[in-house]
C-alpha cells in the first residue's frame, strides 16, 4: 500500500509545499516508519521531505522522532504565518473609517482650487502698493546714503553741512524702522531686484518706467 493521493495533497498543503526540515520547496510525502517495518499509510506516519533530507535522514531510525517533531513544528508555523488576526482586522477597519474618502478628496481639491483662484484674482490694493513703495524707497535711499557717506568720510565728496546733518538724521530714522539685516549690504543681484520692484510698482501707480528717484 501507499499514501492515497488525497492524503499526500493534504500533507503538502499543511506544509505549504515545503520540506519540514530544510524548508526547501518541492516535497514528496514519505513514511517516517518505512512500509518494510509495517509503517502505516496514515497522516501520523507521513512527513513532507525534500529528496535531499529524505536521503539524509529517512533511513536513520534514530531520526524518526526528530522528523516527527520537526513536522509538527512546521505544521504549526504554517498554520499561523498566514492566519488572519481578528483583532488586527478590527483595528484596520477602525482606521479605514477615519481615512479620507474619494469624495472628501474631491471636495478638498475644489476648495483648494477656489482658494488659489481667489488669491490670484484679488489684486493688491493701492494702499498695499504704496506701502511697499515706501519700504523700497527707504532701503534704496539708505544704500545710496551709505555709499555717499563713505565718499564724504574719505574726503572725496563734499556736502553742505546743514544738508549732511539732515541726511544723517534721516539715516538714523531708517535704521530705527528696520532690523539691521533688512538694510543691506546688497549684492548686485539684490540691488537690481530692489530697483526693479520699485520701478514696477511705480509704473502700476502711473509713473513712467525706470522711475527710481528717491
């Protein structure tokens, strides 16, 4: 007699088609106690073994207990490694209820687009533009003042005392209105950006292009 096809299929399935000893794929169902020693064609006497492990351990009577224990342990591992966890599934369901649905995403998308559009379509007020012009005027004038101060202190340029006194007082006023880091010194690129912004904003309010008087 031999194992029935149904029994061999059951053993392979319980072992996930892997050897209970080395876990190699591709197994045959072998008798733990050989048929020649009256081994039974039962599931208890069946072991899923690869050809290599069957050749190494199958003919050794001293390894039969080891094979049986290894088989039971492997069956237990196979039964658990893909088993569902009801508590974990309940946790996943709970979390899924809190996730954003497709309709929620579409609603958020529409709200975001409407917000972006409103930001783009709402022009700056004349008051806002005038304020930025004043800020740019202060920064550009102050930078020009520093250049002039350097020439005056070096003796290369002369300015009437009363005018120079007023310029120094005006510079102190600018320094009080702005943190030191916001008054330069500027790189050539930054200097060009400041003047470009001033020219553009003045043009919006009706001045000619390149109107940079401070």
